[in-house]
């Protein structure tokens, strides 16, 4: 099983399926953005709780 980034690269450049490779890359970017936003929100909530306890 290949990582998603490598799979998108191989589909885009090696298999010449530009649309499919671009779709995989876009979906991967959206997933990473959502996970990052959730992580930042959780981190900010933890910092607020810590400040309230001080």
C-alpha cells in the first residue's frame, strides 16, 4: 500500500491521469486542513483551561 501523496504523484505523472491525480491531491489537502484546524482548536481549548486554573 502506497502513501496517498506518492499515489497521487504516480497517477498524475506516471499514469498520465492528470484529473485523477489532481483530485487525490486536493482531497488530501482538504483532509490535512481539517485535521490541522481540529488540532489547533483542541490546543487552544487546552491553553484556555490551563490559564483558567492558574
